[in-house]
């Protein structure tokens, strides 16, 4: 599934941008790191549940960051265009 994120034409990286994408209805799939702090991702998880957006859990923020092509960890990301 991370391969899909790597190959996506457009994506968001980070909790705030991903939450905006979910709110606008443009997030197709949301990725959330299991080791992200709960208070950081709580609102995003709720928004995804309310919007019916698929959530894919990733083991670590580092793995999610690498899949996004950044050198630091990411708590969340989303595919907005495949």
C-alpha cells in the first residue's frame, strides 16, 4: 500500500494538510503512523471516520516519511490523486 503512496501524482504530507484534504473531500486514502502521538492524529482519525475515507495504518512515522519522499518522519499522509 505504501507503494501506491510513493507513486501517487498528488499527496499531502503531515496531519494538518491531510486533515484539510479530508475536509475538502479530496483525500482518497489516508495513511497514519502507529507511533504518532494520539493527540496529534485524533482529529484526523475522527474526520476520516465521519467522511468514510479509508485509513491505512503504517508501522512508523519514519516509514511513512520515506514513502512520502521526505527525510523526516510523518504522522499522516494522504493520496489525493493517483
